[in-house]
């Protein structure tokens, strides 16, 4: 849980296990709640690609995280992405 102590908003995220198929690989989703415990936003995506913030009332989607592309010759840089 991630909490904003200034106004009692909080976010609950779930990182999914990989499992047998690759469809759940790197998947994350969750909700952002206001002080009245109402869902304000939904978060979903893959932390290895991009994560989006969704407003359930309007249906608008904003990307809040996009993974940077690998640098040139990244396969020779063990542990440095």
C-alpha cells in the first residue's frame, strides 16, 4: 500500500505471479482511493513495458510509466539496463 499522509489518499497495487503462461508476466494492476475510500483511478499494465492510469468515470487513459529502450549493445552490459 502506498499512502499520501497529507490527504489520506492511498493506492493498492498487485504484482502478479508469472505462472505457466507468459500472459501474466510482469503484470501490475491496482486502484487509487480517495479519503472516502472511493476508487478515483485504476492502474494497469506491465512494469517491463508501460503502466497506465485510467479514470473510471471518464474512461480516459494516461501512460504514467514507459520503459526506456535498451541502450546499444545492451546484451554485453550484464546487469546494467
